[in-house]
C-alpha cells in the first residue's frame, strides 16, 4: 500500500486502487484454481523435485526448480518465493506492474519520451520479472528475471541503494536485469 499512497498522494485513492487490485487478483485466483494451492509450496516443490516419485507433480516441481536454478536462484530463493501465499504473490506482481506502468506513463507525460524510450528507461530503473523463456522483445541478459530472485534482488537494492545501482546500470548495462545477471555471475548477488 505505501507505493500506492506515494503515487496517489492520499490514502483514500490508494485504498480504492488496492481494493480493485485485490478483487482482480482474487478473481484470477479462483479462475485458475491457485487459491487452492497448499501452504509452504516452496518446500513442497523442492521436496518433490529432489525426492518425489515420478508423476505430473514431480515433473512440474522439477521444471520450476531447475529453471530457477539455471537463472542463479538458490534453494532458499525458491523456498522464499513459493512459500509466500499464492494471493500475496499475485498481489505483489500486480502492485509492481501497476507501479512500473505508472512510471512508464509519467516518463511519456511531458512528451519528451516516446513509448520505446520510456520502456527502455523503465527497464533500466527496475528489475523485470517473469518467465525468461517467454520473452519475445528482449534477449540474453535483458530477459525477465525469474520471480524466485526477487528477495535477493530486493535485499541487494536495499544494501547498495537504488540510486547507486541506477548510476551503475546507466553507465555499464542495458537494463537492470543485465546488471543483476552480471552480479550473480560475479558472485556479488
């Protein structure tokens, strides 16, 4: 909610947006059936991937775990992300998407930036998460980061500082994601 309050400047409008987002996320949860997922899903996925008997569930868990690990996620990262309740994960993604969209629109507002330039700026300002294999517009280190890296990336941003990272990204990397991948390769994140 604090991000929304800062964007709106008042609590009432932020609460209304939060309620709308919550309703949307709950509806999607019900439609997709993710509202019925068990708690501590990260522990379950890791257990199934390592010790489960051959099954559809093991195959899914193995895919989730191995994909995250290929991108530099640790078992702790996987556990942390997937142990968050499903609705909370969805709300986190919704609020992040909202914040990035508002940032994109504000960069375009004064007419100084077109859509491509504004999107490039947003990609340098913020980590972008999703399924790296589904990216169509970006390649290589600029692709989406797996959600499992969020906690570690957030801790790194707090430790180094968003402004300091932005200055580094502006001079040495095409996107925030490229910076994150370089830091993982160098063992600094």
